[in-house]
C-alpha cells in the first residue's frame, strides 16, 4: 500500500507543471485525497483537497486560481496542475490519503491523513 508522487522538476517563473500521485495496493476511489507542500526551511502546508467524486475541491488561498486538483479513479491517480508558477511555489510536494471514510472536515491538518507519498521536488527558478 503506497502513494507515489512524481512530475516535479525545474521550471521557469510563469511556467506550468502537472504533478501525479499514483496509488498502489488500494483503490483511490474509496478515499478523499490532498496535496501538501514543504518549502525549504518551512513546515508542511496544505495545498488542495479532492473528495472521492471530484466535486469538492478547496484550495489554500496561496494557490487559488493558480492550481487545479483532479482525479481519475479508474486510473487510480490524482493530479495537481500548477500554472503561473512563482519562485515561492518551490517546495517538495506530497500527496496524502485522508484517513476517514466520511467527510470529517479539517482537511488542512496533517493528522487527518494516514498515508503519504514520498514527495516530488518542484523548483521554480530562472
């Protein structure tokens, strides 16, 4: 049972990247999911959440209108589309599986997640 995040890399300011989070050993269709990020020297912060149906997708204020979360349960994958990237978006990005099988809120809290991917580094620099 694991999550694997990939798709990070070096991108210039204003560029775009799409991160993927692939699940193995379980079906993503049973779980709400989130993306978090951890910038150098900072704590891990919540970025976005998506419920199992993809119909509820809140975002952190810092990325609202810039990032888009989506999923394909048949492919067992969650994506994070990142546009207009800025140097302050530089971070290791993690996907995480929500621990509840019902919506319990508090989606931005780390302890609401019971499975984490290994992270993928996004560097925004010219």
